[in-house]
C-alpha cells in the first residue's frame, strides 16, 4: 500500500535519503484524522509536536508552514489519515545530532477499513511490556519497536492490544489510550514513565469535565481495569471505542462511554461516520 | 555528508520509500570496519544480524546475498565504514508487521577523523539513562533515541559518553562496550536488561581467554568502574581504546588493555592504522 499523496519538506516526493535519521527513530509523529478537507484537532497535534520537539532538541519547525503543507495534502479529501513525521535533520553518520533543519514528511492514507475496526471486536492483553523511561514518556516518538512486538502477539478478531509496563502497570493500547469508568468517574493511567500522551486522551479529559464527569490519573492494575464498570480506548482516528471484552466475558457498551463519544463527535473532535 | 556508495536491496540507490518501517525504527544495524577491501569480523556481524532478526521476527535475509552485496561495496576500499541496516518490509500503514521481504540498506562511509577519536581524549558520564527492556536488550536495533539524547550531553574534548540504566548500573558507552580491569581480570556489564552485545566485545572476550585473562560478567556501579585498575571501551571501528579520564583525574594506558589491543590487531579483528 502506498500513500495517496506525500510531501517531503514541501515537495511532492515519496522518497527519503538513505542518510535520514529515521534510521535511529530520531523524531516524532502525529496521526491526524481528515474529514471533508478539515484537519481534526490540528492545534492539539501541532502543540504536541512543538513540545516534544523541544524535549528532543529538534530544530523547530515553522508551525504555519507545517499547517499549510498539511492543509494542501488534505484539500478536497472526504475521509483520510494524515501522518506527519518530523525527523531530526541529518548531517553525518553517527548518533550525535548536528545543526540541521528538521525534515517534514507528510503522507495521506486511505481511511482504515476491515474487521480490526469493528465496534464489537475484542481487545487483547499483550505480554510485551513497555520499558520505563521518563526521558521519552509521553511523546509520540519514532522508537516504536515495543508497539511492533506487541502487535505481533495478536491478530483478528482482536482489534487492539493493551500494554503494561515492566512493573505491570497498565499504560495504554498499542495505538490507543485507555480510560476506566468507576462509579461514574474516569481514571486514565499516569504516563510519566511510559506511554503516549494522546491528543484524543486530552480531548476526552476536556469533554468529560465539561459534562461534569470527574477525571483521575492513577496507576492501574490489570485486575482493576478488568473490574471497571466501563473501559474505553481512544485515539485521533477511532475517536472513542468501548473495550467490550477484556478477558472476563463480553460487556455491553456503557452510558459514560456513549456520553463522551457523543460529546467528542458533537464538538468536532472526532470523525462522524 | 553523503555515503561514498550505497546499495538498497542490491541496487545502487540512495533513497528509500516514505513507507519504510524505518519510521518505527523497526530493524537492526551493523557497523563494519573495512580495510583493504576486507570486511572485518563479517561472520560475527552476520551471526548477530541473523539472531536479532529472529528475535524481532524479521523475514530472514539470505546471508550469502548480503555478504556479496557488502563485498561489492567494500571492493577496492582502503579504509572505510560499512553500515548495514535491515528494515522490516513495509506493506501498509500502522505498527502491525505484515509478511514482506526485509529491506537491506548498505552504505559505505569515510573512516572517521578528528579529535573525537584521539587516543587521549576523556570520556563523559552521561545523565541520560537507558531503560530496562529485556525484550530489546542485547540487540543493535534502530530504536536509538536514548543514544541520541546521551550524545547531546557532551562535546569535544570528550570522545564518548558512558551510560547507566535507570537502576544506575553502568551498561556501556553510547557507541562502545565497556570492560573494567580488576586484579588482572576483566569484568564487563551483564546486558540482559539494556545495552548492545557488541561484536568487538565478543572478540575481546575470546582474545582475553586465549591470553589466559579471566573474564567476568557482573553489574557494575559507577564507583567500581572509577576505581578499576584499567577501563577500556571497544567497538568494531575503534577496536579497543583505553578510558583514561573517568572523572578522577587522568590515568596512563594500562598493560592489560595494551595486551588485548595487540591480540585483536594481530588476530585481524581490528583495523591496523
């Protein structure tokens, strides 16, 4: 599968130099939902890129230029996924960063289809653990071998795998963030040691508070997640999706999950299908 | 700086598709010293690639084809570095691996020069810690953000930075393995939680035993390393290099380090300059 369109540093190209620091995973990415030419949650994606760029010490990217490039790829598109990758500019060989403009790699992809995205599909508990690394925690960086290994563990009918860290705390899905609903309030894992602070996770927190639903941050065990009244997963593409089967038999979609989902769609945070 | 030559899947190309799974750091690499057209320690590099490919579940690469490609790049070359990158083959978007041939990316680079490789240059103690992740430990994989962040911490005159893990055990340099000499025997860190099992580290162990020098594997504290009689670092490019300044004043090159260095050069394991 090839992208529908791509832009590398503003040029309609589809190839990268063999010298790219992608070879160290030395960069960041965002996965942006596009509907009717609109880039959903673009300000949030842009803020995360800027904040993580500063943490990694990447040469800053002009946010207006990046937005213009993203909009040009999304123009006239009904439903698609825009992937934005920022890679530290390469000069020589070796790990040491040198002063060079950050590379911008934008690709537009068809909207996903198929059973992995079916609403009633179960989720899997992965054995692959996330390392605890506060220097990288929270960022959507390009060192993704743990997620790749975790995704090797499961296949259809599972649409997502849940990951714990090396101390067995539940952190997130391979491509989603997790919320547990307990006595009417949300709890989502603390992501100071591992995990990605997802853009949709941030929106869920905002929308929940607008609805008067409490939001807590905590360390969650697998047992606690399995015993929660409702569990849902979220990301920029799927919005919110109930986790209906966590290994203790199927559940029904819950009312809090439905309220959050409706608020996100109504607020323009998530795609309306 | 561009590579002197490059081969992608056997073709003399220098660009990669934007769909490459390099964007997840989903692969492995080797850094091979080339002298007079000869690929130093090629069997050892090849064995490590094969073993790590199996751990990551990469589609196996034909070792003879890879060797032929490497030799063709190295032919007629006096002194150079050959970088071999294997990347999981890409099919679609997303973390999940799909059946596809592994991409082979070979680049030939000029031999490094300059002050970073001066023999008497000091080494730095990095604050960047390595995460503990047994699923990735030992492999020379492409998730190298920790090394990039560590290399941002120091500059000339330091030629290398030493890294500890998140439990403060000394693991390795950003691009080298470490040996401490204590009472005539070598100790090198256990690499079951973090670090790269270096090809030159393996050769040092073999050569030491041939010389009747004991080799131990242990967890090492910074204090123990600083108090060792001798400390040396090694990799496929530099061979063995004494660490003469670990923050407690300069040392002289030690006799055990010199014996190991001579044995490696004499045995054809390391470049003779």
